[in-house]
């Protein structure tokens, strides 16, 4: 019986993304931001949030099913010295298309050890470009909705 899928669902997606980018040695995929082993192209999980309702109690102090609607921020940091800001942003968006395809193909994570997961999909997107004199930086944050029914 899971109290929340706040860890299991993001971890399952990170595992799928790690498999997708395994052959691309330039891309680091981690569950959380890894400042010690920062890569020029880094995909990592961020904050998980959402409302939580207490389990409804049935007769005999047995918990009933509960809906959990989580919002997870999946982040990507891309920085490629020698590229223009536009080229760097295009590279980030190309990586992002692969991320979107992985999440679209894993719409339900029940087979990935995430009990009660009914839906996972992209619901938001933000991109910011910045940089230094010699290094363009593009950061993308996806908002991923995770809906589960927990027992």
C-alpha cells in the first residue's frame, strides 16, 4: 500500500529517460540536480507537489482509495560553449522532444513499479535563455502531471 507516488513516479520516469539517453554521453540524467557532477547537458527531477487528502476510513478502520494529483517539475540544463544562443536553444528543444516522447509513451507507469498510477503527461513548459560572455545556457522546466488512485 503506497502512501504517495511522489517518489516512485518521478523515479520511474528518470529511469526511462536514463535508458533513452544512455548512448548519448553528453547527457547526464539524474533523479535530482547533481551539482558535483554537472554535465553540459543535464536532465534532472525537481519539486513534486500537490494537494493531499486524508484517506477515507471505512468501517473497521480500513482505509479507502484516495486520488492523488501530483505536479512534478522535470528540468533540463543545456550549455554548449562554442554554440550561439540560438543553436544552444535548438539543441535543448531537440533533447526536449525526446523527453516528451518518452513521457508520452509511458502514459501509465503501472508496469514500472508505480502502483495505482492512472496517468502521467506533460501539462506545462517554461524555457529561459541566459549565458555568460562565452557560454550560452538554456534551461527548460516541464510540468508533469501524475494522477494515481492509492489504496
